[in-house]
C-alpha cells in the first residue's frame, strides 16, 4: 500500500510493463486507466499467461510475435495497440526465441510509445474466440514421457531450454537432453524409451510414434556433451531403456 501511494503521487505520465509475471493491483489499474501498456511475447489472444514463448514451441507454432497492449485488471485481456510477427525456426529454443522477441519488443515500444501517448493509435479489442492460455512452467513438466510422439518430445526439448531442461532417467539417475531431433517416420518394434544405434554412429530413442535422435546430453553430475562422446565411455547405453 505504501508503494502504491508513493507511485501514484509521482504524477507519472505512463507505465510500461514487461514480464511482470502477475496481474497488476486493481488500485494501480484504476488510477492510471489506459495509461499502462504491456509488452507480451505472443500474438494475443493466443498464449495469454505466464510462459508464452515456451507455449508457442510446445504447440508447434510456426510463428509468434509481440503484442503491445493496454493493461486491464484481467490476465492479458486488454485491447491491442500493435502486433509484430516473427517466424519460429526448427532449431529455436525458448532461450533463442526469447532473445529475438526481446529485441523485437524493444523496437515495437520505441516505434510506438510517442504515438500511443498522443492517442494516435486506435486500440483493438481481442477476439475472444482465439484465446489460449500458457500456464506457468514447473520443473516436473520437463520429464519426458516416451509414449508421446517424437514431434511432441522434440518440441518439449526446445521449449525447456534454458530451464528446466527436458530429462529422463538412465541407470537410476537423471539424464538431461539439451538437443534432440524428431524422426517422425522411424519405425521399430522396440518399446518406447529404447535406445537404438542408427547409421553414422547416431543414436535415437524410440517414442510412441517415431524416434528422437539425440544431440547434446548430460548425465547427472557430468558436463553436457555430444551423445557420440558419451557413447565412448558408456557403450552399454545402446540397448538400454530410458524411464
């Protein structure tokens, strides 16, 4: 309460919110009205909520972007002033995509702040038919279910970089996967989680459908390394079943 009293006494012209992680206090929204804007890392109304960048990757979206929106006392529901779109590449992670979106957000704000303050930008109400929600990511979300498709698992590997890192279990210890590539047409009679050697010393894990080709891995207590280097000291990895 003391902070809000101090803030509202400063005669601030406007407030810009970025990655606040929570709904602003009602008293603040009421005091400033439409003088608060938020830069949200999605193409609203898609992926409202706490983790829009990860959600775009988990959903397999081909594009995302930044929305400059007026703040209301509801989760990411305010009218949109400006949106800019970027493509999502096949190798983007939450880290790399977040870096690109942060630069895009900066450019959007600098290009439109004066126009917004001068009431030269007409806000557009969000289409409620397209609303989706991006829940807060938990550490337990990163555990791989090998019964899922290789496409879903590859998406989750990318979505959980830099945190919490997708993982499974090998020999009773956590086994993190920092990089993996979907092989959707791979077919075998092995059970999901089975480790298979492919040609050219490549390694794949059988999924519910398809397989995940491993790139960079990390055994608990060890540094991150290529799966080829890991095999040099762990030949029994081939033929094992990850849990």
